[in-house]
C-alpha cells in the first residue's frame, strides 16, 4: 500500500498524498467490524482496503449513513457469487475472481483424471464463507464432469479449538478409512493448512494412492512458506492465479518490493511478492486515483463512480469492475509441489480449458505429475520427454542410428555437454535426461550439480516408467479388491471353482471371469483383486456385497429390482430373456401333410367351394349358349369333365373352347384370384418348411402343468409372482444333468431358463430339446457393487467398450462351441439347410395311392375283359408244365435203373 501511494504521487507529481492508516483484525470478524467503524468515525477515512468479507460489509452498512458512504475494497481470496448486491452497493468492491471459476478449475482437474468422488476440506471461518457454501459451488462444478462428493470435512478456526492437532488428527483418521482418497482443500488459512499436511504426513496420507489438491488462496502463498512446510506437501497439486511476470512494470515493482521487504524483515528468506501483494497494490492505486479524480467534489457518489469506472493494467492483471466485481476472467496455473518448491504443469482458463501456455494455446493436457509417495503419473496422452545426446562420445552408452523419435519423446542435441542438459532440464523442456553425463565439467561443478539434483528428489531413472493413476484406494498393493464369486454355480460354464490338491491352490475360471479380465484391461488404471468363492445363493451373495464383505460380486448374476434395492449393478455384459425349453415332439402325420397347414380348414373349404361354383357357372353358361364342347352323355361324365376343367383351366390347358364373353369374365377373375392365392400359399409353405418341427402346444394354465427351474435362481420367484404359477407345479432342479432325467421320467413338461443358460443347455443337449413359446425380456447379467461405489461408472464404461469390440460375443461362442458335440449342429452351421422327404410324405402318398388305384383298376378291367383267353392260356400252361415234369421224372428213373453205380445228388434226389 505504501509503495502504491508513493509511486502514484511520484508519477502524478502531487504533494497532497493520501494518508495510510493501518489496523490488524487478526482474522476475527467481530474485530474487523470494530476496526472499520473506528477508521470511518475517528479517522474519517475515505476508503477501506482489506480482507473484509461481504457479510461484514453488509453488517457495516446497517449501522448508519456514514458507513454507507465509505467504499470498501475487499481482498478476500475469492469473490462470493451469492452476495445480495443491493445490500452493499455501491460501496463494496472485490479485487478477486468469482469462487465459481475457482471451483470449475478444480473440477476440471478431477474430470481430467476421471475421478468419480472427492472429499473437500475447508476451514469454516467467517472470512472465507458467506451465503452459499463453497461445497455447493464445487458440487455443481463436479456434476459437469460426472463426479460427486463422497463426504466432506469442515473444521472451525484453530484459535477456537482447545487442541487443534488432536481434532484434525481424529478427523483425518476417519477420512483415511473411506474409499475415495482424493482430497480437495477448498479454503483454509495457511496456519491451518500447514498443520493439516503435517498431521496427514504422520498418518501416512501423503503416500502412494493419495491425491491432494489445494485452492488458489493456499497455492499463491507457497513462495513465502518455510522449506519444512514444502517437504510435508510433496506431490500436492494446486491452482494458482496466473499473472504476467515478464513486464517491465512487474520487474521494477519486484525489485523495489524485495528491497523494502528485506529492510523490514531481514530474517525472512522468501522475498517474492504474491498475487495478494499485487492485488493490494492495484487496489490502493485505484483508490488513490479515484481520490485525486474526485477532488473538489463533495458528493460521495462521484467517488464511488470513479472507483467503479477504474480501468487500467495493474500488476495483477486488467483492473475493471462490473457490479463491484472484477470483469477479467482469470487464468490459473496448475502447479505440482516437488522438491524445494513447485513446478508448473499446465494452465487452465474457462474459455480454453487446459493448455500448455497461459494464452490457451498448446496441447490440452497436463504435464508430468509427481504424486504423493514419489509416484510418477503422466497425463493420458503426453509421453515423457527424455533428453538424449545425438552425438555421444561413446555410443556404447547412447547410440542413435537413422532419424529417430523415441517412445518417450524427442531427442536433444547437446554434443555430450552436460550443462546443456541441465539448462534444458531447468527450463522444463525435458522431464529427464540420460546418457554418459559427467557430473562436473568446465561449466558446472559438482556442488552446483548436486544442488540442482536436490531440486528433483524423485529423479526418474531406470527403465520405462509404468503409468499409474493415483487417488484410488483400490490401487494399494495391500488392499486388493475382494471379488465374490459363486462357489457352487448351477452353470459352471460361467463361474467354476476348482481346487488343486497337489498345488494346494484354488482356481476360478469361466466366461464371467474372462469378461472381468477383458473389462479390467479397458480401465484407465490398474485394478488389483482377489477372487473369493462364496457358498450360498445368489441373493445372499448380493447381500454380502451390500454388507461390504465383498467389493464386487461377479458371475451369471441377474439384475433384478429386488437386488437393486440393496446393491448397485454395472452395465449388463449379457442380455437375457426368460425362455422355456421343452422336448421336441415330432408329429409324423402333421409333418407328412405339411402343405395342408399352409391354409386353415376354413380357407381350404372356401377354395373348394369357389372352385366348384366357378366351374359350374362357366359350364352352365356355355351349355345354355349351345357350346357343344360342354355337352355330356351322362351325369357322371358331366362331373368328371367339370373337375378336369377346373384343374386344366389353371394352366390354360383345357380343350374346351370358351365362346361366351361372360364365361371369359368369370374365368379371368378366377384366374387372378388363383394366382394371388398360389403366391401366398408358396410363401406360407416356405416359412413352414423352414421350421418343419412342430412345437408342442403347452397350456401353462393347466392345473397339472409342471415345470422345472434352478432352485437357487430368481426364476422361481418370477414364475410365482409374475407368471402366476402354482408353487406346487414347480420342481427344483439340482443340476443341469437332472433336466434330461426329469423330462424322460415325465416329472416336468418344460423348463424355464434365462437365455444364456438355455443356450448352454441346448449346446450340451442339442438334440431332442428346443426353445418354445414367447420370451420375456429381462435386465441381463451384471457385476454387483455396494451402493455408491466409485467403480460402477468405470466398469460400466469398460463393459461397453468390450461389448462394442465383439469380444463378449466371441467368448460366448467359444464357450458354447466347447460344449456342443452334435454333428448335426456343426453341419447346419457350416452350410444351408436341405429338405428331406419327410416334408413331402403326404404328397408322395397321395400321388402313389392314386397311381396304385388307377393301376389296379385298369388291371381288373383288363382281366374282366379277357378272362376267357386268360383262363384257357393258364390251363394250357399248367398242363404243359405237368406233362414235362412227368417226362423228366421218368427219364431220370430209367437212367438210375440202367446204371446202379450212379448216385444221385441231393438236388437230383429232390427233383
């Protein structure tokens, strides 16, 4: 303030400089009110500058008219967006930016790393809060990045606590037990912040797996804290209001500030001005400028207007007001505490988001981050920049052959001089360097080198770094997730627990396990877990997750409304339906006469009646009009010729000549009708032949209709509560092998499965069973989580990725293929289905019977016509055959009698 008054008076060449009156409220709101009133009444000040909160200003405005006429310039870290301006206007001005913008920047960091829940911490001091809680602003900002607040810690000012250390330690221990380890310090005094981090370090909360984010009011004063404070904040990420440090005005101010600060506080080591010093300078400049502009005017309104219309480029940025607040939107530096200080890892603004410079240009990502515990986490898309020498003296250490751009980033040409490496590293152009670098040379001695190295205590050396994401409690090596799996799954193709006695080891396999492994690979962070078999029903397994005995439960677990009341489910990785399976019952009669079922009985009768009627009308009409082709000698001939005409006219092969136009009209109409009916008949018959197996007709509502289902499944409740089955008609099946036995013995007529289980059953018993009846849509198989688990969203997103790649479908196909041993199934899957004679048996029988009838009728007619000749011919043949046999017998007897030594063979003797 003194510097601002002195500099303004020097530049304005005026001797009447305002007088500065200083008061210390010691951070107490009540004392602030008292001191301000004292300055206004006793000192008759024209303006007040200080860390005065809006509610203090409102309280002051209620005292008397004097306090309303004195403008107040507030230097609080953030401007409160919910202040009722009517109560303070026009006398209250804020030199800080809206708290909403600060919360948006913090939320952007949370969203960048896809953290789903955070824990805010802030000091509930009257100086730092008014109206809407900062938690509300943070919650609104987090909602935009799909994150939320798990719980929060609010502690009072330290001076109000009898034992502040014990209180903070107790609260931090409770926070340590929760799942989320992302902590955001929204608002705090520097004294409270130092104590908090000191206790957090003692409790092991500054180790791997934790994330700490500090707000602007803390990050902006890190340049002025002791080294011991920095050492307890290693790995902390913060946001810090950016301001120009390269202008001549700032350099001159910084030089004068350091000189005066050192003269007054020689024991202080850190002399650089913070953003609060710059804002104080600018606020004082604006007030002094307004005082000089309003000289000669007795109206305080002119003074207020002079301040509100102030527009100039100050040290902290562009100074201009709108309704008492800064107009310019801030740009924040994202810093990372490391070593003895901190390093810039990026910038953020409301307009440009993340960028690599303060102008909103460059890559929209953050740089390399050193998290608590010394773990390196790089932003998702930016590789490490490792400096290597292109012209190393000894290429056994570093050899670059051909143009190269390494995995970790571009190379640096330094010609083997280590000082170039160090300068590049100091300028943040590279994240690390490696090679045959000598510790000391002509430009840098060993002492300077060691001093430089101390700035990088987590110096990355060795092989490629493993990229990990911090802030997840589950990443700790000592706390893997407990994944519950059904130990006695009904369908062990999904989860199978086996024990190897020789190795004394339990193995968990199955499709659900394969799905989990594929999903974990898609997560943006590693997930360590251990499988824990659970003996019990699926409902009890879900209850164990609700009771926090398991972090996750996986398997063929159906998502149901009852289970969802207690636990949370991921996106289903398999769609399911309730289906009924029954034995295939072939009806030979129906399959043989399959063509009859293309039309209903009513349709066949209508076709027959229409055919007879149409032919009769045509025949009658032609006969009346004297057409001789339609004459017959008897009634039987009339009928036969009419029937033949009905068939022949369809193919236009009739011999009768149609002479009358009315007959032609009737036949043309009938021909069109037959064409349409024939096309429909063909299409319907094709669809029937495609699925030639006639499904059994089952009546669910029969009193004696018995079905089977898995005894541990939700299907039993669904059949009773939704489909209204009687419990006595439902048989509990113990294993998949019992279903065929129950079917064969007639214990059940059908079985209900969810569709993935039905596919397994049909793959194992692919002949003799099939799905029948309508299906009922269900919710699907999913992973089970406790309510509010931060993993649900990440796992669901990973499931969608795996599903879209087709990997889950492939896993299911492989599982079913390993079960099926049916050659018919393989044959049908390898080629198109071909028809056998079964579908045409009825046609063949009808055609064969008619042909046989005609044949035998013709044969009988032939015999009746020629019976005399046939009878005489038959008698003649019989007589000739008998005489011949007698002659042969007599000749053989004569030969034997003349030659007694000849023996007859058995054939000859028989003859």
